[in-house]
C-alpha cells in the first residue's frame, strides 16, 4: 500500500486513498498532526512527535525541531552524546508516521509519496529521499507541496483550462507555485520561494518584542521564548491581543502584544513574501487577474496578518477552505492513489518544473581584452517543465587550448561561486585556433537525474556524465530505464521531421513569392526559427501550427 506523507518543518502528517477520497491517518495519540520534533528522555530513550515537543521548554538541549531547514546540508544537532543530521532526524519522524499508519491500517507500509517544498534544490530533495529510505520506505515519488495542495483542492477533476496560485507558508519554508490545468494535465508553470521564511520567523519577531520589553529576558532559554511566542501567535489568529507568559529563574514574566503591534514588527517578513510571488507570476508569464484562485496552505497562513497581506497583493480574498495544516498530506494521498491507478481517480498527468537553473561555468572576454572567469551560463533555466533536454554551444577562448573544464552548477547567481556546484567534466580539445566549438546538452528528469552530454564538434568526440546521488539506492536497470527515457528528449526541435518539413515549405514559398508577400514569408520564417531556438517542444509545436495556418492562406492547405 502507498501512503502520502507531508514532512513538515513544524508538523507532519500521513494520509491514504480509500473509497474515492483521501483520508488522514491518526497517530498513536489520536491526532492527525505529528510535531516534527525529536528528543531524548532522561534515560536516553528516543522521543518523537508530541512527547518531544512538550519537553522543548524544559529540555531544549535534548530536543530538536525545525531541522527540515537543514536538509541537504552538513549541519548537525547534538542530542545527548550524539550528533544527528537533518535527514536522520527526519527519518525518525517518517518512521513514526509509518508505524502509526501500519497500526491504523493493519498492514505493512513499504511505499510512500513524500512532499517537499517546491523551492528545495537537488541536494535537499535527495536528502529527503534518503530520509524516507532510512525509515524503511520506498519513496515512490517526491511531489512539490503546492502541487499536492492543488490535488487536495481537486483541481485535477476540473474541466477546461484553469490557473491557480498556491501560497504555501509553513513553519520554516515559503513556496509560491503557479499551476495550470488543461486536458487532464496539471502543469506547474512556475515555482519559487524562500527556504528561510516561515512561522518560526514570526515566532522570533514575537520573542524579540518580549525581550525588548524586559531586558532581563535576553538570557532566557531559547526554547522557552519560542514556546511563549508560538502560543501568542496562535492566540492572535482569533484575537486582537495576546499575552506572552514566561517563567524563568523563579520569576513569572508577562507581556501583552496587540495584533497591530505584531503586524508592524513583522512588516519586514511580510514584505519578503512579495518578491517570490512576483517572480513566480513573471516566470509563468501570467497576470494576477487571470488566476482563477489563490489557495492558502501551510499552518502559518492562519495568521490574519498573512491573509490580509495576500488579499492586498491580489485585490481579493484567498481560498483557505481546506485546513491548511492538512491540505498537503491529503494531496499526497491523492498522488498515491494516482500512482496506484485507483479506478475512482480520473487519469491525470502531473508535470513538475526544475526549481533552479542548471548550467556551467564560462569565461567572458571584456571590452578591454581581459577575461572574466567564473560566470554562470544557464542551460536549463528555472521553472522549465521536466523531463527536459536543452543544448548550448560554447567555444575555446585561447589558441591550442588543451581542455575545457566544465563545472556544473545549480542556482540563479551570475557568479558560479554563489551557486551550488554539483559536478565537473574535463573535456580534451584538439590543437587549433581559438573558437573551437563544443555542444553541451543537459537532460534532467523528474527524480533529479541530470545527464550531461558533450560533443566536441571539430573531432566528433563525445563525452558523458551522469549526476545522481551516490547514496540513492537505484538499481542499474532502473538507472538505464531513466537514461533511456531522457534519450528520447535529446532532439533539437529544429531536427524533427515535422518542423523541418514546415520550414522547407516556408522557404519554397519565399522563393516563389515577390515583393511584400516575400517579406511577409520571411518574417514568418524568422518567427518560427525563434520559436525553435527556445528548444521548448510545446512552443515549437504551437509556432509550427501558426506557421502552417499562415502558409495555408498563401499556398492553400496541404498535408505534411
């Protein structure tokens, strides 16, 4: 049986698909939300979930929370006599959810769909997959949290073309995704976000207000301050004021905060949400007024200050009809049902995007003749639908250059030093003048496999590099299957038979035409070649249809 799991920063949840609907799985305490907390008891025994969270104030040194923020990094947390990585701690939470699901369903659980923030990079996604494997789960699919939320809202069952924006503010991360549904396909048009923005940061604002009101509290335990702040934040979701209370060093402290005061103090955080929203809309090339719905998910969207900010951004009220703490887990269960091909679910294809740009390091010659090195040249740009294959051509900078060292990076910064290095390939070059060309192709699949193909054009030599996490438990047969699927994409749109035939027809008509008509056909050819240069099959297909329709007006309809 496949279950869906929302592995959250603050809380996690699991659900399954049954009788035509997603169903949340209660944990051993009868709650559907399990705090993403791990701790040790006084005897060194492991605590996961609510028992660990409750000891945060009194035993902060033996409790770990918000470790999702460190997925894919070398950050370690000391609990007792051991240091733990984020994926180890996440594995403990996942194992607890797995055991609760087995107890509730009365069957062994070995497979899961796990959600991740849309803006998680490749290392973070692979760390999440490893956490699942450490917990004894085969991770059938990683699905972006906003996509899962869209499934929970049932947009996969809608007819016609519809566009949604999913606004996801959780405990530790912020994601924005623009999704479009058409002809049974849910396509993620753009995803962006901030991996360092969430409810925990709003807690810090409240804790800072309390510390500023009484300087004596500056030395109070961080766990104590965070719990007091979190309780106050939750109280402010339904009231105009809240009192933060804290007991420390035998004294009792109280500080009242108003909703207006909180909003004013949190303004820098609220402003940080605007940038990712604008970038997602810009990348998707979608105007805000063309969105059918703005969907809120993530527990931190319960805050009135957040809802007001979103309403001001879009000039309308967002949709939060499904519990924002539960929507992602419910959507993961829908995806699990799709994976299991449940008969109650209409066949639907869920596409995803590459959340970060992938490219190589290059050097550029400046106007004075000097060479600037370490420049990032994207090959697959962020928010490109995956699976995808793209190719760029580069040239040597000096005569008799012996090799090209291709550093492979992930990120958005102009300088590669500010991006994430994920691989390297040395390409020998033949002796000759500067300007010797190589063709570099990147092919990327939905599970994060990146294949790099380099064609040295002067010699015809080819080089290949497959970038996959060495710790991924992928069989040689599965790896070959994935590479074979990518191989089908390794054709430039200009080389497809249909596009070549369309271009040949246009060029024949240009030869036959004279005057204004010849100029018109020439512009049509340029527009089509521009569409082919994008290397986007969908764009190329649409451009070919438009070209053929225009040529039909001149030449009469014909079959290719």
